[in-house]
C-alpha cells in the first residue's frame, strides 16, 4: 500500500439538538485512503455520509478523533490554516453542482485559482480550458451554468475541482441528480482522471452498480463503517 | 494585473442583484446630492446675505462714549434723571489718535472717519429728513464701495457737491445738476449741487444718505474738526467682533461690530446651519441603513455561493472584503453621481430663483473641498454600513450553506 492521502482515527461527530441534547452522528470512524485510490462511500440516507465527507473536506471539525490529510494533522489549527489546507489538498464535487450562476463555465473552472490569487492569468486560463476539453466541454466555455444541462454542469464542477490539481477529490452524490446515462459518463470521467492523473477520489453514491466499479468500497450504517466484505455479501443477497 | 478575487466577486454580485444595486445606488446618490445641494445652497445664500448686509455697512463702528454711562458712575441720585442727550452731536475725543490706533491694528484693512448727523433737505416745496454723511472719499469707499452703486453721474463730493440716492432724488423731484438746500437742527443752511445718484440696493438708505465732504459736514453739524464716528473694515469678517472688543478695551469708546448690530441675523443663520447639520446627519444615517439592509439581504441570497467559495478555499477575510468592497462601491459611485446631480440641481435653482433685481442669488459652483469630503465620507459610511452584513457573511458556516 502506498502512502496514505487520508487517515481517520476514531472520528466522532455529535450535533447539539436544542440546547442540552447531543446526538452522535458518527461513532468512531477509522479509514485510510491510499494515494491514487478510487473509493466509494455508500449507505442509507441519514447514515452520515455527507457529514463524514464534510469532516474530511475540513468544512467542519470532528468532535473527537484524528484526521490527517496528506500527512497534515488537522487538530488544534486555526480556521485560516484549515482553509489553506482545504484549498491546497481538496477538490469538491457536490450533488447539486453548486456552480456560481454569475460566472461563465470558464470562470467557474478558474474560480479556485482566482480565489488563490494566481500570478499568471494566461497559464490559469490555458489550464482551465484544457480541463474543460478534458470533460468534453471545450466549446461551452463562455456559457453560464443556467444555459447548460445537469450533466454538463456536473462536468464543469469536476473540472473546477481539478483546477488546483488537488491530491484528493471528494464527491457527494455527483451523479445523484443525473439520468443513468449521464451518471455513467460522469463516473467514467472521474475514473479516467483517477487513472491518468493519480488523483484520489472518494465518491458518495447511492448507486450500488457504480460503487461496485470502485477499487475500495466503504459502507456506512447508522454512523459506523461496516466491513467491505459484509457489504459485498450484502450486495450479493 | 488581474482583477482581484474580491473585486471580481463584489462587482459580479452587484450586477447579479441589479435591481437592488440600482435602488441603493439611487438612494446614496440622492442622499449625497441632498447634502451637497443643501450645504452649498445655504453656504452661498448665507454668504450672499452677509455680503448684502455688509456692502452698505462698516464692519466696525466707533462712536463717542455714551455720556449717560459716565454720569451713572458719578452719582446715584442723578442717575434717575438722566436722559440720553442724543440731540446734540458730539465728536470722538482725539479721534486722530484712534484712527492711528485702528490703522496699526492687524486685521483692519480700512479706517474712515465720518461726520454724520440728521438734517433736512429741501428742493422747491419738497422737504425730507435725511442723514448728512461727511466723509473722506478715498477712505470711505474702501468700506462702502460707492463707485459700484453709482447709477448716474459720479461720486465726487469736493466743494459743495453732493451725491444722493435715487429714491431721495425721486421724492424731491431732483436730478443731476439740481441744487438742494440742507438745513441742520441748529438752523444752519447750505446749498449743495447734486453730481451723482446712487442705488445701494436698499430703499431706506437710498432715501436717507446725503454725502458731502468731511469738512463741510463738520461745519454744518457744528463739530468743527471733529468726527461723530469712525468706520472700519476688517480682513476677516468673522474676526470683527473680536477686533471690536479689543479696540474697546484699548480706547474705552463705544465700539460695535457688524456681528453685534446684526446679531438677530447671525442667530438666524446659525440656526439654519444647525438645521442643515441635523438634516445631514439624518440623511447619512438613512443612507447607511439603506446600504446595510440591501447588503444583509444580499448576504442571505448569496449564502450558498459563499459556502461554495469557502469550500474552494476562500478565506473568511476574503469573503468579508467582498461585502466591504460593495459598501465602498455604493458609497463612492453614489457620491460621484450625487455630486453631479447636486451640481445639476444647483444650476437649475440658480436659473429659476433670482433676487428681485434679477441678479443671481447664488451661482452654481461646487466647493471642491465639499465634494472631496462628501466622497470620502460616503465611502467610509458605505464601508461601515457593510461591516455588519460582511461579518455575517464571513462567519457563515459553509456546511450549512451547502446543505441547504
Ligand atoms: N447540523 C446538523 N445538526 C443536527 N443534525 C445534523 C446536522 N447535520 C446532519 N445532521 C444529522 O446527521 C445525520 C446524518 O446526516 P447526513 O446528511 O450526513 O446523512 P447522509 O448519509 O448524507 O444522508 P443522505 O443520503 O440523505 O444525503 C442525519 O440524521 C442528520 O439529521
Ligand atoms: Mg448526504
């Protein structure tokens, strides 16, 4: 096994409900993703998949446990450092693409670079255009998200996630909003990026067929990971 | 140099919320325009009023000490009997020394000894009670520029020549070349030849002032070699009171500045200024609240986008700056437009509202200092107004934004 890009050790997450009651949503998650792996995260609705992804994406902090990204510890560091770590290491793809409606496709893809105050606009533009052609949308660069189909929007979101060449991409139901055909295309695209660029993927999906095509599968039930084998046998039944 | 992230987002977000942006821009523009317009209008009108008042009036007048006050100090018994002696004209003691003192006082630009007193003028059957003003033209015209007001003839009072107002000339039925007879209270008589008519924009003075040279007036008014008052002009109008008090302390004479003799006017003007300041403060508050409320709404609307930006690595400080910039943009753009609008309003007003004689009540000019001040204040107010919404945006939890 190569160097881990992500290590979770006994990660717990509780939410306060009202003022006094706390519910634990994740109960001690242990997970290690090796660099360059292609991973699926499945589980019933409400099992905590999005919560786990948001923790890994450093969008929120675990209640307890250790979370290491690309060898960086994430406990006891400031919000600004978290933001920096996130920007450098993680690309997001969400179910509802979440493109910025005021910007065209090219600008949306470039946005992570714009946020990080790129120094060479020409290089950034060229890179963004090459990403757009990689996701098959070279000609649509000037279009606003509202002028594009759901599948196209998701492709742009993937291109955007790739913009800063992050080692890890987190996708929360990237195909959840698409028809089977479009979903398959998006899945293939991600697989291809994983194979050609060695970027690690962690994909939340409800689609067991797609999950089956992943290298590693993690199954979350009621906030706890079950063994992939159980999952596999469960799938067989 | 690429447009920075904050600028790009600030401008795009503003363009996206077109309606809101235009409305608040209109609000800021209107607010700035009102403030500048009112301030400029009031400053100019106040300036015009003061100019008018002072154009026919000395800034400081030195008179002999009232005798009554001296007597009061002498005895208590007689004080009950005192009446001002008013009737007989008195001269200022050692007035040449006072003139010298005034000339040597910094801040005083003109000193004019005057012999003035009530007389009757007669022409044929018409007779009027007027004020004879005996002056030294070179000095006096530095205080009241009579040359400017001449409508007929010239301002020349050598010998037995006189210059009177247009209204008096009409009342007496006289014009240039005519002779009028002056009779004093002591029944001294003197004929004067009219060589000029003036119109000083003041009907009362046009009827009352009859000029002669100082020498002649001294004789007629029975104060040979004396002067009844000394008129002064100062460099800084609003220093007049202070200078008058200083001279009063030095000479013990009865000295009054225009600021005291027109205290009612000055009071009114300062009340006007206070009102204007109040209006300004309220407009600033309203504009600030307008900007703040638009941005609060905008932050809520952009919640999701802010969450995505944060997920992509945007720092809290960057998000904060996006909205502060929007406030600054509203302030700066609004003040620029507001300044133009106020200039337009001033031009319009200066064309519509004129003084009764048709001259401009005020000119449509903008004080650049005021404009710069307004721009800076508007920008700062914009930023301050944006502070609360911007902090709210920066503090927003990206997860909540994305989940919702
Ligand atoms: N901010 C929060 N406060 C309280 N409870 C929360 C919060 N966020 C998530 N939860 C709860 O945590 C649990 C896990 O939610 P999560 O969204 O992670 O599930 P999921 O597996 O992604 O579900 P789905 O497949 O429907 O997207 C749910 O019971 C949810 O109600
Ligand atoms: Mg979810």
